[in-house]
C-alpha cells in the first residue's frame, strides 16, 4: 500500500518507520526543511531506542522516504495519516487543533481518487467530523473517508508498542470500504494476534483520552496510597503487588513516583476535563487527578527538606534524572522541573545529571542547575542526592563510594529504586515513597514513649 504521513514528529516518525517495516511504501512529510534534510541523511531528530536503525534499513530498501512536498505523496496515497501536534491551547487547556485543520485543507487539495484520511494525532471528540467538513469545504469533489485511528505508544518503548499493541482502534462512519483499507494497513499486526477494534469515530476519539486519563488516575491513586502507607506504617510496593495480582486491577502503572509528566498525560487529562465540562458531564475523578498530580511535584521538595533536617539553605542537592521518564530525552512536564524550582526557592544549590536529557534540560531549566558529567561527579560534596528518574544506570550505583563523596550522606529516592537496608548500611539517611515504619517497629516505638 502507499501511505503518506503528515507530521514527522514522534508519532508520525515511529508510525512511518514501522509501517514501512511491514512492507508498505511510506512517505513522511514535514513542513520543517531542516528536520527533513536530517532524516534524509539518516539522522533522527528524536531519542527513541531502535528507531534510527529502523529508519535507516527501510530508507535503504526504498520503502521509506521523507519530503516537505505534500502534494505528490498524498496524491498517490491509499491512506493519509495526520500525525501533527495538538498542543494545549494557551489560556484554556483545550487541545489546539490549528495544525490538524491546516493539514486537512492541504490534503483536500492534493488527494486523487478514493483515499482514507486517518487522524493519528490525539484529538478531542468531534474532531474527525470537523476534519471531514474542512476537507469537503476545501474540495467538494474529494473522494475521502475520514477515520480516527489513535496511537497508544509510549516514548522509550515506541517500536515495541507499535509492533505488538494490546489493540488497534479504528473509528469510521460505518464505512466498510474504509474499514477494509485500515484492516489492510494493520494486517501484519492482527496476523500476529493483536485485536483490531472497529467503532464509530467519536467513540474511537474518546477511547484514546479515556485510556490516558485512566492510566493517569491509576498512577495518582497509587501515589496517594504511598502517602497513606507512610502515615500508617505500610509498604506501597507490597500494596501495589497485592492489588495488582487481581486481574481486574492489573499490575502495570502502579509504581509510586513524583507525579506523572510527559507530553501526553498532563495535556490530555486537562483537555478531556475541559471537553467534559463543556458538555455538561464533568469528570470529577479526572479533575481531582489533575489537581493532586500538580501539587505532588512540589510536595516532593518538602520530602528533601525533611530528610535534610528541616532546611536546605546553603546546601547542595544532587539530582539524578531529569527527563519525565527513562529512555527518552523529553523534558516536557517533567516532575524534575517543579521539584528543582522548589529546591532552589528553598535556598538549595542544585547539581544534576541525566543520561540523555541535558540538551533539553538547559532550555527548560536555564540557570537553575549546574549539569554534571556523571552520577559520581554530580554527588561530590552534596548534602543530599535525589533520584527523580529511574534510569537503569542509577540502579546499581556504588553506594559506598557515593557516601564517601557526599558532605552528608542523604538519599531521597523518589522512584523506589533501592531497598532501604542496602542504602542505610552505607550510613545514608534514606527517604523513599510509601515505605512506612512497619507495624511492629511502630508498636515498639509507641510502647517506648
Ligand atoms: C503515555 C501512554 O502510556 C501511552 O499509551 C500513550 O500512547 C502516550 O501517553 C500518548 O498519548 O502519546 P508516555 O507519555 O510516553 O505514554 O509515558 P508513560 O510511560 O505512560 O509515562 C507517563 C508518566 O507516568 C511518566 O512521568 C512516568 O514516570 C509516570 N508513571 C508511569 C508513574 O509515575 N508510575 C507508573 O507506574 C507508570
């Protein structure tokens, strides 16, 4: 099949490379000539494990190409994916659909013959209806079927997620021809046991937002349970395991942390909340999730203060991990941003190390941090070390060496990377999440009082 993808950002590029790898002929289009020139020369503008080699092999086999010119590839395509950005609109938090509608107008002028136009960008309910209206207005003769085909891939695991998805969702206007075309696009996947779910367009659009909102809520739930564990002397990792073994709950996305970040959950929860309010069906659970998550990030700084004995004034805090999660260089809505700002406001000097995020961190954090060249250089002379992102390289640090290098050995582990006993034996004061004083110790200390 011939496929054109408008927008060579995260979703567009991964989709393009994977569909080419399935054997389709794919052209990725982007209006940014620098990005296209980079891709044509075999370079990847984003950090995603495995993507560079997938792009290279498929470009060499001439199944994948890159261009700024939309008309040619769209004219030849059986399917055109719209995978442009949908950032939060300034002021009201609604998704900004300017790029989606601009792409729809360009497609309208370029299509030849029957073409399926699939929105891959995360778009609010009703957007496909509007895309269809925009296309018909720009070119009443266009023979198109507009479908919704949301993407569920995670940064850092994007290729695996694309090639082995839990499900593929396609929303159409009860249009068998469009369904057949989309089934053909994803044929290698459902041959591989991934179910394909056909729905109407609005349902499909809402599935995407509901999935992200539910996952954000699940993380926020375990984060609040972690806080409760600390108060009542229970252990959140065991609670998570105990509830996660119930198939109705499931074990994934129950890792307590400093709050969710990234380019999707923060933006999509707010957009869904706004849609719900506008339609007179407010989602109170999501409203609370958003508020609790916002407060959590700065609350993490208070944990550092208390581990340091009540004050950070004049102290140096070493931060390990800046990106919103491991295996990405993405700093969007990273918890580290609010945590570091709060640490600085409380009088600390911050030194930080991240395996991939330095370039983007400089743009976001400006002068607030000094960047270190490795974890050991980062902790030298520090009064506390805070693990904010659970990169693998932080899982087996030489704790004895770090304890010797620090001015005071204090570790605040916001991802529960370590076990308390393996850290305290090196003389550290150790604080993590949801690891309360256990029942027996509590009873003993109460008895002693
Ligand atoms: C998320 C969804 O997981 C994808 O399914 C979806 O396609 C994507 O958004 C999107 O809409 O494009 P992503 O933002 O790449 O993917 O990252 P996640 O792995 O979901 O992590 C999001 C945040 O939640 C991170 O800050 C992470 O640290 C946090 N998290 C995740 C936790 O704090 N605890 C967990 O147990 C899991």
